[in-house]
C-alpha cells in the first residue's frame, strides 16, 4: 500500500508538562517510549502535580526544557538557568525561583531516578496511551480555520508527527479510529482521538497564548486533534520513516 506520509518529528517528554525533547529516533515499547514521562513537577507545599491546563500558576512550566543524558539522567533548564541535573536541590531551587513558589521535580517510580536519589515520589496524573500521533495535514486544517494562529506541534505534545498532504476540510487521522498503521517496523492500532485541553492555548517559546486554538478544535473537530495509538509490534522509529495503512 502506498505511503500516507513520512515521519518529520519525534518527541519524548521526560517530565510531564515540561517542554519535550525532540529526537532523531525513539524506541517504542509495548506500553511506552523509552524515557517518556518519568518525572513530575509538584508544588512542594501540598504535593499538587503541575496542571498548566487548570491553574495559571503553572503556565510557565512548558518553557522549562528537559533532556535525558546518555545514562538516562534527567536534566532541566529554566529560561533563567543552564542545564541542571534533576531531581535534586539545585534544580528544585531553579524551578522554584522561576515559578515564584516552592516546587520540586520528583520521579513517578523509584527505578526512574538515579541510584543516589532518596527523596519522595509523586503519582502520575493519568495513564497515557503508548503513542500520540499527529499529522501535518491536521495542523494545516487548524491553520486554515485560524490563519492568524500558530499551529505549532509543541502545543499538542505528540510523540510522532507525520508529514502528509493536507486533506481539504478534514482532520484526517481523527477518521482513522480502529485502523492499523505501519511506521517502518512499528505496528500500531489507532485507538481513540486525542481530546484537547487548555494546555493547547498556553504560550511557549516562539508563540503566545491563544484561546482561539482550542475554540476552533471544539467547534470543528469535537475538541480533538491527533490520535492515541496502542502498540501491536514494538520497534525503533527514525525521522524519515514511511507511514502506511496495514
């Protein structure tokens, strides 16, 4: 079957709600991407996990950058700091100074932290699907509906962005629920549309707050953009890999 498009961006998010890490390749397992969503950011006063979609005090969180070292050590950088190992006292001080209240980065599971970490854990806010896939065709549709807006993939936190021709009047992957895809050796089943929340309107580096982003998705695609996928056959994926229906 002819290719629908090719992978143009790959992302993982070592810390939930913080900025993601763009990669040339990712390793997709049965339940998750290696290195994805291992840590959370909490308000140290009450252990509330960051919710940029719900509370204004968290709106600066997506500007905090993240990456994993070769040894899977989390590193973070606020706009006011260089790269710092996390979790730890120094990174917590930098995040707290940037946000304006006492905050702390904590692992979801003990095995995700470095061996010398003895601090508290935090609970994941939700159980995510293994893969979040988004096409440039859907981004083009959103841009057509809202020409003055910035339909940047970072608003939507996908793992895989596939470049494909625009489909007039359509968010195409939303219509593929239940279908199976191959991306290189990776086999996926499209399980459900991705319902968008207030995170999509928050400004990040290069674009400002824009409530019309979410309003257009509510009006024209039942709140959705992109799809969640389950994994039928795990495999590495690299930028440039072709995507086709199975």
